[in-house]
C-alpha cells in the first residue's frame, strides 16, 4: 500500500453513545444526515446546521436506510424492509423474509443504484462466514439474490457512469468491482481493485466522490481511506479519534463535508476510556465533493398509502 498520501483529521459534530453507528447517507433536499444505530435500534436524522439529532426507535435491529421522498424512508430491519414515516415515526413492513432462520442472519448495509433499486446484504449474527448474500429489491419488493458466499455484506457504490458496481465483504479486506448491467441489474466480471492490509483495519461502509474515487470506512482502522479504483492507490486518509469507523457520506450544501459514523461495540472498558467519543458522528471538510445520493424510486404511492 502506497505511503504517498495526504492526511486530515475529522472533528466531532454530534456526540452520541451509539452502539453500532452505521448507514450514513445525506439527504440533499432536507440538508440532513440519515444514519442508524444497528444495535441501539434507532434510525437518526442529524441536522448539522442546528446540531440537532432526532432518533426514531425501530422494533428490531436496523441495518441501513435509504430516502424515498420528503415524508418516507426505507429501512432494512433484521428480517425485512419497512417504510418509516418521518413525521409520525410509524413503521410498516413492505417485505418480510425468513433470512433470520438460517445462521441467525440479518440485513446489514445497502444503498440504491442509479435506477432507484435498493441493494442490501446480510450477515450472520452467529459469525458464520460465507453464508450470506447481496440482494436487489425492485418496485415489487421481491428479493433477488445477486452475490452469494458473502460473510459480512457492507459498503456499496456505483461508478459515475453507472457501468460498475463496487462492493465490500468486510472480512476479505477487499473492494471488488463488477460490471453493472443497469437494464437488468445484473453483475459480471468480478475483479478485486483494492486490497487493504489488516494493519489499516477492515473495510466497512463506502461512498464515492465526483471524481470517481472511493472513500472506505476502516473498522479498527481509526479512519476513512480514499482510493483510486483504477489503480488501487491510497490517495488520502482521514483520521478519526475512534477505532471502529463504520460508514461515511458527503454532505453540506456543497457536498464537500465528509460525515463519518463510528461504533462502541466490541471495545473493552479501557478502550472506551481511551476513546470516549466512540459511537459519535464526526465530519471533515475535504477538497473532493460527493454526488447526490440515489433514492428508492419505485412504488412511492404504494408506500405512502402503506404507512400508518
């Protein structure tokens, strides 16, 4: 891994005691950060201009969130996909599954592709490897399996031209690239483009900037790393004063601020004393800019009618 890279340090923007902060995504219309606390079972809306965070309780662990419209989001709960009403907090399942019946699996990270389909993966809460999958959910809320043999499905992003999908299965330490067929949501020609050494931590959540570079959160790595997907080169490292860095998303009016979530799970009492801000949200202004997050674009009327 190249040592010729620049560094910045992220600062605290919201002190939280999240157990497993994750799923950062910026809603450009609302100018707020959506994020989740998986183990704390909350979906959060953070307004950085007011330094206010609103927490919505969820009935089960929540893996990730994607915007639908000004009123609704979709959340991936342990055993299904639900719509959540931002005004009332009401939740209604749109898709129930039985994934939890095999190896105690649950939904984890995910995002929407440029066409508005929701891609979300699973992991085994029993720690069983290579039994999970990555799925694509379209407007009929069917669950189409796209990648199998996954251990901990995590970061996902699409190239600016939409021709490639980038994907992380955390324990592999790799970012892989697939050729992406947008018309059929099909993947082909898997290729490892970044290999992250254990000394840097494990790749978790991921986002992409307007130059096509990938930003990868590093679990046990105290930061976020920017990589060139064409060469695999490390371009920049964002240092974070917490070891368990989980996800990142570009926000602010200019999309030039990188928001970063962290976790406090799997830490000893001594580590928590040493890194007391673990579980908080951090941010740093960078030279790069993000792109507008993709929203779920199917069956909005059905969802609006379905939430009660």
